[in-house]
């Protein structure tokens, strides 16, 4: 995507100041209409792997893109040698418009958003039922980030051989969040069916079994598997970069595995944007007083009135307010 005011390294008209050229200046810029279009499948130290048709192409980012970020899942325009042959290197010259972007901040006071994955339409929140124990606060934060990005969530509970999933299921069913339960050796076909036709980004703490799950779903993925510290009860970071992997026997089903996270800042998300993800709750809050925060301390909140009138279940409101509170 050509950025206004940026230099184009294909034309001397956009050369660095002080550099002399005998070529005539021109205001014409290349539109790259004939460039190959592919998907970023991983990024590693300034090198991008781009899938163009069935070719795995190595590429760099062209100078004219400046600070434009390129992340896993992006659809990009690529020029140069796009054969994918060993030793070749193409150039990314444009980024197509994104349908969704999953973002986070380093913490809740950080004003800078960090894009993680582009164009995903399903967020798989992977949480262990034990070893390490589930952290409801993290699940809520990931739900908030997913709803804010317009990405539908799926809660995947692993290690069900170590603890029962009933309590967590009860907490998230009122929000309409689908839940998939797994344990070692279980038939993963039900999960595969939920992934089919989607571009699914897997997010979770290290040690919850996320990479183990990816390796089981996609033989040959060889994602590094973390261990859980006996001292802290938390997983160790192993995978260092996100990668998009095609689900076997499909053409348009992708699993995007991301490095384990220990925090998920939400300073970029507002309460109104969270509420907008729930059509029924959004309609109810239209009757709230101006400035209502919709929490359990808010006077005359229309959500409480809806519960009293039987229009809204108390369990749904409780789950929603717990998740809403995680975003503040």
C-alpha cells in the first residue's frame, strides 16, 4: 500500500536529499497492479515468509512502506523474484486493507497498540484446567480484545484429564461463548470441525498445551512445547514468533499459533466498544443514564432493570460485568 509522502525506492524522483541524479523528476508512482498477492505466514528478524499460490517466498519490506507494519495474516503485494527458489528474495511493496486486527498493549497504561495478527475471524483462547491453573482474568481480557477486533471467540479447555471443566463452562455459557474441551488422546475431529473454514488465531499462556494442540492438529508443525515451572506454576516461553499453518485436507482453514503471553493490556479498548459486541446488551444500555459505566455500582443502570423485569438473566449480566471489569 503506497503511503502518501513516502519515498519510493524504485524511482530517483524520491531519492534521499543531497543525492544527485541525471534522471528527470516524476510525480508518477508505481501502483503495483500486476504485483503478486500473498499472505504473510511468519516474520523473523526482518524477513517475511509469504505464501503466494502454493509457493513459499522469502521477502523483505520495501523502503517506501516506511513504518507501515506487516504482520502474520496480512495480504501483501510482492514484486521481484517470487519463484520461492532457494536463495531468492522478493520485496513487499504494499499491504492490502485488513478485515480484522487483533491488538494488545504491554499493560493497561501503555498508549501504544501492538498488532498481533491480521485478518483472523476466530480467536481460540487456549486455557488449561490445571497445571497451570486457569486464570479467569486473562480469559476475560482475551475475550474483550477479540470482541473489540470483531473476531468471534472459542474457548478451548485443555488437560481435562486433570480437572473438570464444569465451573469454567458455567461462567462463559451465559455470554454465548462456545467451549471445546480436550485432553491427551481425545478425538480432535470436533475441534477440527470448529476450525474448518476459519482463520483461527490461538492465544494463551505458555504451558497450557497450545503448541501441543497445534502439533496434534497439524502433523509436522513441530511447534516448540513449553513446560510449567514447579516454582511459579507458570509456563516458560518457547515459541518466539507467530506462524500461520494450513489445516490438513482444507484449502481455506488456517491455524495461527502465537507465542505464549503472560499479560494482555487493553488500554486501547473502551467500554462502549466492548458493549457494542453484544447486540442484546447494547440495545438495553440505550436506556441507561448519560455517563453510566454499566458496572454493579452504577445507579439506575438499565441492565439491572432488565434483570428485574426478566428481560436479561442474572448469570449473563454477572459474566458480562466480570469481563467488562477486566478491560479497565
